[in-house]
C-alpha cells in the first residue's frame, strides 16, 4: 500500500465542484501548491447545474479562456420565458445588459469541470485526486492543520496551511469543523430525469407551471434534462399514485414532452434532489475556510448556484493568492475578509430565492388553476423591465473579477 502519510501542500481543497476546481485553478495559476480532493471517479452528475451566466463568462474572458470554452458543445439562451396555466410570458432578456457575452450558456457541468481541470493541470503545482474523499480534519490547539482522507488505497492525512471546504451542501468539512449554520427552509424538492429530444427541436421556454405542478427543462441537444418540482417531503405521495399518473402529469404540464413520457419505465429513472437553503454564521476558523454550497447552500431557483460558487472562488483566490505568496501565510483576518466580501451577495440571493419559493412556487403547487403572477405580467408587457431580472440573474450582486498574474 502506498504511504500517503507525509503528503503536504499549501492548500487542500475538499470537493471537485465549481468552487473547488475554480479555486484550485486560480491558486495554482498564482504559484500556490494545491491539492483538490474529489470523492467520485468522474464529474458526471445529472443534478448539477448547467447554466453558465454572463458573470462567469466574463471571468473566463479575463482568464483568456472564453473563446476556447465556447468551442464546447453548448446552447445559448438570450431570453427566459415561462408558461403558467396556459399563458406565456417573457420575463428576462439578456441581450441588453452590457455583458461581454449577453446570454446564458447551457453546458453540462461535467464538461465545464473537465474544461477547467484541463487548464489547471497545465500548472505542475495543481494536484487533483479523484476517488478520494475528505472524511475529517486534523486540529492542533484550535487550528486546522490538515485533512483526513480516504481513497481506494486506504486512509491517509494531508497536512496543509489552509483547508477549504468546497464539498457541497452536505459538507463533511463543515460538519467536522463544527461551524454552525442557519436553515432558511425550503418548501420544495426536485425530481430529476431525462427524456429524449427530437432533432431540431427548439426549447421555447424554461418553465412550465400548471395544475399544482412546475417543470423546468434544460436543453442538452440530444435530450431534455427535466426538473419536476414537488412540495418538500411529497416524494412518497407522488410515487404512491403510480408511474403512469406521473407520466400523464408531465404530458399535461409540458405538451412538448407528451410523446416522450413513455421513456420513463421505472422510478429508478427519477432521482430526488432534496433542496436546502442555509448558510454558515461564520465561514472560517484558523486554518479552514468554507465557500460555495458548503458556506451557503442555494435553491435551484434562478440557476445561480454554480455562478455564486465561482464568484466565491475568485474572491477567495484574489485574497488568498497574495497571502500565500507573501510568505506570511493566511491569517484569520484574510479569511474574515473573504466572508465579508461574499456574504452579502449570498444573503441577498438566498432571500430572493426564499421569496420566490414562498410567494410564487409554493402557492402554485397548492393551486389547481394557477394564474400568471402580476409581477410576471408586468415584465411581459414592459420588455424594458426584463433587463432587471436578466441583470440580477446574469451578474448577481457584487460580481467578481480575476486579479493577479499567472505564473
């Protein structure tokens, strides 16, 4: 068995999602030695977000990677529309928000992560360990000094100047560090499945709302990735009605799928995404920092989670890179600065998501004959106003920009 006991690094990042991979890349780019741990053998996960927003596309532009990134198979969305009870409304228009790239790019997250990983591996100080899971942290006198990890070869310890928890809403690092969180509650869960797509079939909308149900469709060229919203804890009730009833409901809500629902042959094809909205009171302690969903789990509303996580990574790299390279190390003041920089944007987005969940989605899931909400009617009738939700979705609050030169 290989002896990993003496493995050391400047920064050990638990989690190979958008926050972890992007932070690893940006730190390695500045000359920091980085180890990233990803517990799965690949990045393929159906329920990961696909929307790459103008804020992230701007970051890729600043890194000189945008043109190469846009060579990946992707779909572009300039406008967002929803169907509510048979009515249609355009609610966001990205074409006039002053973005470097004025659209949403729909790219499977595994393609995005593979792309960033390929770029990161060009730096010899970037080390990605797949099928390696963080299972705890090591502390001495109240300071985190490393990560306890497990791979196929056994358990081992990585000593690090800084440990970063970027391992998602069920973060092992957050739990091990005993950082306290505040649960904002989420009244919804999502059933996730895929249905085939007819050649040249074009998505006219992202959302369908009707008959106490809502669906979101993501265009992946050869198939639709479908998100079916249910009330929190309703999975058993939905399953008890039977798969045939579920198929009929899908066809009634989204007619574009009526000739494809027969492809759902068992409940094994339907995966539950349990929605959580929470955030840490404090994102850090000596030797440790949490970012992305580990610090603030987001609802799927607006598809902003991946972009907020990447913004966290950029802000963290802008502060941590110089701290590491100065030779003075990462102080508690630097970690506090990262939270101060990123906490307000996360709070604002979460409150916005909770408002949408509580005042739009939850009532819809209780109403058999929903009507188009007044705010969406206004947006549809005044196209100029569609720039407001487009800007908020596209850039969020306090967009981040890359600082520091590549080594």
